[in-house]
């Protein structure tokens, strides 16, 4: 009789609280947030600020590795001068980095 009372009172045998079951999921979400979601949001924010700061005369590199200078720029289209005569049109989102920013606006 004494053994049955001990087993019925043991929380590890199924009598545990709801917090004991939810806590691991909350901790897992917190780890995912701080290790995956938050750094990705910061990276996206810096990329959007870089794309919004583009101006005519900036030397850039596209995602495909093409180097060029911005001749014309609109809200979502950029015209690049690749060499002395070649002009190429790209989406603004295809720009990877700015290698040299121009001083003139």
C-alpha cells in the first residue's frame, strides 16, 4: 500500500504540471530566435539601408560578380556602366556590395 501511494504522488509518472511540458519548447524558441531569426533580421536591415543609399556614380558589385558604375538609378532598376561603352540594366536587389561610394549626389 505504501508503494502505491509513492507512485501516485510522483510527478515524473504523468502527474506533472503543464509548465514542465511547455518550458522546453519555450527555451527552444528562444534559442532559435537569438541564434537564427534575430541575426538574419539585422542582416536584412543593413542590406536594405545599403540599397536605399545607392546613388549615381557608386562603384558596385552585383550578386553575379559583375563590377560596374551606376549611371542611372530608379526605385527598382539600376543602369550600370561596365566598360567605356557597355550599359547593363539590373534590378536594384541584384546589387551585392558597394566597393566605392561617389562623393557627388
